């Protein structure tokens, strides 16, 4: 026998089942051919991680949505007509705004609150509510006609990024209710305004309060007009990082 016949005889025989599996396709270099789209698996995982990262960043912000971004990610309608929440509603993104003197003045003019004074001070932007207009005489209760104006003002201040300090002041002759002195009355009026801000969604950690009674007059207490202007509640939009609110 030749060498080829000996090798053929000694090789193990494979039983045929009628079906032979196809041989794997070989590349020209002799190896198996790789899937050219395999990189997309890793790429999609990377995109998922990036999306999660940005959602966590957005979710860490304050909870008031910015109107411009809200339109971009606004609510859409599902395939069965059901409304789906917007992306911003899900992650609770908030964009606070700076308050300027011009913005406050324009708002007050449009809301009809022309009796409220706005002034820039070293402490911040000073919004002065005259007590005789916004409170009942000798009381810490708001007058009926002042409620709608203050409600609008509270909504306006809700979205600001500044701290808000509420100060109550009285004159040296004002008669407080029984069992209360002028300091207690000024503090109670400031508390009334602060509680109204809280009811309209102003963050409690941004708020502070004080009642100074008659010790910080802005005008001379000798005249009747001066005493009337000293009876007031000041809402101070505090400076950020020592800078004036402009």
C-alpha cells in the first residue's frame, strides 16, 4: 500500500447523517469573519450611561421648570391619545431667575400696585408696603383690597433665586391691639406677609423675618404724614454674593 492509502485507512470514519453543517466562512487571512456592526452594542451602552448622567444632573436642580426648556421637552400625546408628562416634570428641573428693579417696577405697574415703593439699597432691592393701605387699622390682618395684589406679588417672587427678608415697622404713636406692643404688631404684620409668600410656593429656606417696631423710622415721626410712611412692611430681595440686585 502507498502512504496515502495507509493514512486513509487509519483515519477514523465519520458516520454520515445526510446533513453536513456549513463550514465557517473564512477571511482571506484565514480567520473567522467578524460582525461589522458589533461596535454598536458598546456605543449604545455608552449613550445610556451619558443619558443617565445628565438626568441626574438635571434632577439635582430646584423644582421650578424653565418655560423655554419646558417647551422643548413639553408634554406629548401617546399613541392612544393619552397625555404623557414632559421630561422636565419627571425629573423636576428648576430654573430660578434674577429679580431686577426694572422688572419689579414693571410688574407693579401692570398689576395696579402703584402705591408700592421700590428702591435699591445696600442690603438689596427694597419693596415697601404701606401699612395703612395693606392692613386693617391697628391690626395685622390684611385688608380685602390688598389680597389680590399681594397674591400676584407672591407668585412673581416665587421663581426668584434671591433670599427674601420681611421686616415689619410701626411709628411711635400707633396703638396696637390689647396685649400687644408696637414691636409685636410690626412682627405680626411681617409674619402675615411671610405666610402669604409661603402659601404661594416661596421656598421657606429663602425667607427671614423681623419686627423692628418704631426704632427704624424712614421719616420724621413728628408729622402725621411721616408717621404714616413709617408704618410699613418691607420686603427685601437680598443681594447675592454681596452684589446689588440690578
